[in-house]
C-alpha cells in the first residue's frame, strides 16, 4: 500500500494505491482540503483509510471493472515504461461525480465556443469576399 499526498492546484489530496484481494491494482483519492497537519494525516491513516479502501473495493466489485496487467512474456523497454509512468503521473485524477460533471460541462462549452468561432470566421470570410467582388465590379464600371 502506498499513500501519496500532493497539491492538485486547489486542494491537498491523498492518493492511496494498493493491491486488492483479487490481486489487481487499485487506487483511491481522498481530498484533505487545506494543507493537512501531521495529526490529520495520522487520523486519516488510522481511522478513515480502511473505510476508503472498503468503499472503493465495493464500488469496483459492483461494477465488475478490473484493470488487467499486460502480458508477462512481452517485455517493454525501460525508457518507454518510464515515459508511460510519468505520463500517468501527469494525468489528472477524476474522483468525484462533481468533477466529472464539471469536465463534461467544460467540454460542451469548448465545443460550442469552437462552433461559434468557426461560424464567425466563415461569415467574416464571406463578407470579405463579397466586398472584394463589389470593388472589382466598381472598377469595371468606370467613372
């Protein structure tokens, strides 16, 4: 079992990584809020950690989702493995339904904004083209 405490930009979080009874890798996130004192971390380890692990195991067992390890016979280049590990570390961990909903909302807003800007660009392009054509016709007319 491994507990990593890190700052995710707005809150201090604890990432608990462990191996379940079935032998698969599992992880769970706990949000401390402001920077935790030693006493708070100690209380978390002694009183809350086991409940968190149990709850996480129940959720995963209900959904019957498990992460299977890659084939043992296939060897991976150590440098490639290190890059993969670092990439996973950088990736943000989505732990709550609220965060998931906020992410979806952000994605929808992003799509809508892209659509609006694309339409605006097309209108501007069309307007410039029409203006160019109008100037060309004016030149042909003469004085």
